[in-house]
């Protein structure tokens, strides 16, 4: 990843999110949950979207339960979120493709569905309400977590990994899709600031089987090394928390940020034609499930 020297920001001496309304898609586990706790501790009202909820009784965090492997559920979430009043919409859902191709109930490759396509569906259903001038409030911000700036490209004619399957290629399709989504949304919605986040390697469950199958001795070694060499979700949340609120980001839609909140350049392939091709292929794939975006 290369630094983007055109954008720098200064962490404020104090941070508060009092009065801010935030929705985190993937906010019931991993990085999303850590961020939900951090936002709520600073005064925000947080909607945590996910399959399970373990934060009953924590002030400021409320659940919106959904199975985000299903596109109809993603559509429901997009329609239920109070986009008119949201200040921040954050997408953190993600898994890592399995050794053998796994399909969702919709017939979509699992990594692609959970780590990317549901975000497109939710954003298309919230953006018309987010994308309104707010003369009395700051512009809403959307943050899409993935791995922008790494150069990962999609196999556009096989986004669903039906012709050939390799787990790294399937995951790259999700990575590239999210980077294209930032680019597309930044152009499509002029009253929203849309950003990409690259958290790097963080200690979450989706790292369990990156290198070795779950449960084996080598997997335990790999998990220990990952835990030793990477930060916790809580560490990451504290590092980047100011990024969500600093004024320097206003009007900088389309920018991406690394694990420390430094601005980074997009991947070399990110251009109009390439991103449009990925988005069109994604829309076609989603349409198979009966959802139009």
C-alpha cells in the first residue's frame, strides 16, 4: 500500500460521539463489536447489525438481528435502518473463503455474499435517504471495511466462483468488490462521504483458517503466531476512532485508510471502466436472488 500524501488529519485532544447515531453492519462480533463498544463509551447511539447479540445491558448499543448471508435479509436491513438520521454507516462483516467452495441459501459463494454483496444491497437501500442535503448537520459518512490499496483484482466473469474455485481468488473477488463499491458510491451519492478502511491483520475469528484447516496442530500454531503478531480488535478500534469524526475528512469522499488511519492510495486498477464492470456484474449476481439494486 502506498501513502496518500494529499490527505492528513490530526487526532483531536478529546473525542466524543454524544448525539451521534451510528449503524454498524457486522457490529455484533469482531472489529465491528469492538467499534460499537468504543462508540457507545463515547456517547453514541449504536445499532449493531448481525446474527447474534451479546451486549444486552450495554448502554447505547441496540441490536438489529439479521442473517447477512441472505440478500433478502440485507434488503430488509437496508430498509429498516433509520438512514435519515444516521451520522455514520459502517460495514465490517466478513469471512474468509473455505478450502471447498461454500454456497449460501441464495446460491452465492459464501465469502462474496457475506463480505461484499450484502453491503451493496444495504447501501443501495439506505443511500437514497442518506444522500440528502443536511444544512443543520454534518454530511453523513459511510465506511466500507476491506483491503483497499492492495492491488487485488476481481475475476469479473466469475464473481461467484462457479467456473473455477480457489479460496484466495474467491476472497480477492470480495476485496476488489468492496474497493469498487467505495469508488462507485463516492461518485453516485454527492451528499455522502464514502471511505474505505484497511484494518490489516487483526485477531478475529475469520483468521482461524487462512493458512491451515481449523482444529489441526498447524492451525493452532498459525493462530498463535497471528495473535502474537497482530493487534486485537479493541486496539484497532482505539487507534482509528478519531478518524470517524475528524473534520478533515469532510468532502474527501473516495479516500482509503490503513490500520493506523493514514490515508492510502487506491489499487492501480481502480478506474471508471473497471469499477463499473465489477458493479454491473455484482448487480447481475444479486438479481438472481430476486433483489434489484
